[in-house]
C-alpha cells in the first residue's frame, strides 16, 4: 500500500533527525529519575515546554494527563527503572473539559454501533472527563498519593500548563 | 515545602520557553488529524524524532507504547477530535523486553507489600511486557485493527524506533 502523507512525513523527518543523531549512548533508566504525566494534546511539546532533555525523564501522555491510566506505566517507571519523582501536568483548554461520559458513549453508539459500546468495558466505560481543571489536578495527585503502588518516598506535584501562553503554574 | 531540583528545572526552563511562545492560537483538534502511540522511554523525543510540529498530532505515551493502554485516549482522539490515522511506534532496547509479569509483581510485593499487590488489579496485574519487538508491534496493530472502537476508515501502521541510531523503520 502506498504510504500516506503522514507516514511519508515520519520517514522523511526521521531521516533528517537520524542523520545528526548523537545520543545512541544514553542509558535506559531516566538520568534525572523522574516521570512526567501529561496530556496527549497536540499543543503540548513536553521536552521544550517542561525542559526535559533527552534521556532525563519518562514522559507518559494520555487523554487528560490522567493518573489512573498512567498507573501501570508509573509502577514500571519506579519499581523497574528507579524514578523517584512525578510531575503531573494538566492544561487549559483540555478536551476532557468539554464532554461527559454519556456524550462520548453516545458518539460511539451512533458512529460505531452497539458492539463497539460493549468494548468500552475495557476501560469500564469511563473516559475520565473532568469539569474543573485545578480540581482535577488535585484529585489525580491525591489518587497517586493514596495508592499503595506509589511509595511515600516518591515526591508528587501537580501543575497546569497554559496552552494560550506556554506558561506552567503550580497547583499542588 | 521547598521545590525539588526537578520542580525548579520545570519552572526555570518553562519561563524561558514561555518568553518566546507564539503558538497560543493553535486549535484543540490536531491539525494533521493523526495520533502517535509510543513509549514513555526517556530516550525518545517524539516531536523531533518523528517530525511532529506543534498542533499537528496527539501523542500518547506509556510503558511499551502499548495499544491496550492507549485505547481510551484513541477513542477520544477519533470520536471527539477527528483524527483519522494512527502511527504505533515501539523501540529497540525497551524496558518491556526485560521482565515478565511475575518479576514485576514480585518487586511490588517485596518493596511495597501485599496491599500494593492487591492494587495491581487496576490493570488486571498485566504490566504488558513483551518478548519480541517486531512481533509486539504487529500484535498491537492487529489489536487496534480488530477493535470495533477504531473504525475501519482509520489507517494504522506499526514502526520501530532505534534508540541506538535515531532511525525509524516500518514493520507493518
């Protein structure tokens, strides 16, 4: 099958990147021993906006910068790869502020049918939307602090990134 | 509490980033209508290595670049934000190649106790390790293609990123 424009862009951009690549020596465990949980949002470039150099930190991204979704990855990050700090960073203008579970399920039913609705059980039908940004940051940090899977020695802080200004502010 | 060095780095680096930020106009839906699923590994900078400009694509990252973990985010990406293509990119030297579920559960038991082991139920005790890289890419692409939650109109391709060379190669 002919490559799509998006696949062509991946290949072409990557050739340029690889041609000057000099970081093949970096070790598997993050050098600065921390993990960032943030949103998949297209307007966020974590390396640039959060000052993460190559090799320094695990970067976990999902819809909403959701802590529950990140739990498996965080346990691996800490228990197997030695990270000791978590930055949880949600953002303004997040898509998760714009809908409720029943809206998303309704779209799935309308566009993909009942069989697809059944598959939502894979994540308990919970898309993890939220109604208030700072509150959601606090809730997620509290969830991680309460989890026995994250030892108390791990420092956890919560932040908001503003897609309008590029600025990060501390929440908790 | 005094900020940690990692929190200080976030704040300081971000001040520099925000001081020349000019992308506050970007829209919520990804301009190029695609989503990338890749690993949280510290040695991967998706924007640079995969040629993703700010605003163009959702970037979902977790331990292993795992499709199952990414499902909630992908449904939101497609049903609510209009993406129509998925690039799934795993990588050489992945931590997920280095352990089995029982190893990880054993570490949790030893370091965090039985109560923590109980919490592994949140992800069915499955850390999603894999034994063979290209095979894992194929399995994950097949999983997404089989899911009724991803319409057949969505183009899905699978790739491997080489952390030693910075190169991407096509798998499926």
